[in-house]
């Protein structure tokens, strides 16, 4: 599998085999790191980490993953550079592309990460935009694979804000990898028709299915239940409205019981607002797997950098 020079902007751009390859590479890098073995595939490479929005996991994963492989990461926060206000995205991209070998971007518009890729001439990795969060999906799927040994055929339910970056990216990833994926959300927060249609076509090829519903009974038989914050970064003003709308879609013990299974796992991309999208008791009961998932951000992001930029 050769992904050298490729950007990682959305999972739409990657085939089933390419996504599976990145997950397996991450598992391999993780096993090596557990034995104290790190690599040198990013030796001599400099990586720019642009963050318009805050981050714990993604920033740390890119930093540690890069250093583990011998590279140098440089953090550029929103007040450090003039991206998009005093200097255009196109010009910033052309400057950074002359100095850096790869660029991570987290921020608002998907268009920005696409422009960075177009104008920098180096691999660009999406560390979250309003539309997508593709590196998170690799960590989620690595965690599912660790728990169940496979991905194809798993019944995977996402509940909460059904049209945010996580819902969109989980739907793309699940439909490419043959999972039975359900978005459980109030109708006003269902994903865009166009993306659902595209994912249904992917699912047809992978023997997966996509279901969008507001019926809580849809969790029956779920192998995994996933949720995310009710207000994504930048949406804080909507808190009261979202709490009222999403309260019935909270992951609590009653919802977990509705699966009818005693081995359903709970996943969350984090950060979590306990008491909103998930109760403290459900979160703590499943904390080991949730923090495996957080750790897996590092191994999977390292895999993306190694695959697209490594020697
Ligand atoms: N899950 C995730 O992206 O976490 P951060 O916002 O801390 O990077
Ligand atoms: N939907 C969340 C994901 C955080 C990792 C947000 O965009 O804030």
C-alpha cells in the first residue's frame, strides 16, 4: 500500500483497503511502542500543527507521534499566525509548504484544510473541522477491532448531534468498512441528505447498512454505542436549546439496557460533558475502553504521518 504524498482531509478520499491499512499499521506501531520500539521514519521532517480551535488529544497525538518517529513538530496556535485574516490561507500554505514537510490543521472550515493541501504542496492532515474529524475514526475503529477482533458486520450506534463532524465521519468510515451504522438523533439534527446518499452507496459496496432514526429502540442488538458533546466547539451559545432537544438521546443505563446485550461497549471521542450526553455511571463503567480509544489517537495519527510522509 503506497499512500506517500497523500493528504488526509476526509475518509471520502480513501478506499476501504486504504483505511484498513492505516488501522493495521497503527496496531503494529502500537505493539512496537509497547515493547519500547519507536521508529525513525520522520527523521529530518518538520511538521506544522495549526490549531484554530483548542485540543488535548489531537495536538498531543501529533506531537508525540511525530517525535516518536524522529520528526520535529511545531505548534502554531490561533494567535501565533495570521491565517485567514491578515494573511490569506493560500499564502500561508505556500510559506509553510516551503519550510515544512507536512501540515496538520484543526479549525472551522473544511475549505481551509482543502486550500492548505492545494497550495502547500505537502501532505495536509485534517485534525478536525466543522464538517469532519477523520483521524478520530481511525482511533475509534482500532478500538472496536481490539474489542471485537473485526469491524465488518458490527452493529454500531451513534446517538446525539447527528449532523456534526463526528456523526458525518463515523457514517463515512462505517459505510466504507461494512458496519451496520445507525444515527439516533432528533430529526432536526439528522445528517445532510447528500452525505447520507453517498454513504448508502458506499455501504452497498461493503455490505454495510446506514439507518437514520429518532427511535430509541434502534439500539437493540448494538455492539457499541457512541456519543459526542451536544455542542461542538464554536456552538457553545446553543447549549440550552441542545440540552432540551437531546436529553432523550443521552447514553444512560436504561439506553445501554435497551441493547439487550451485556457486552455492548461505550465509546466517546472526548472531551465528555458528563450529565449531558452520557451519565457519569455509564462513562466510568466503560472508562478503560474510552481511554484506550483516547490513547489510540496517538497510534493512528502516527500511522497517518508514517504512511503519507515517512521514509
Ligand atoms: N477527540 C479529540 O479530538 O480531542 P481533542 O479535542 O482534545 O483533540
Ligand atoms: N464534535 C466535537 C468533537 C470534539 C473532538 C467538536 O467539534 O467540538
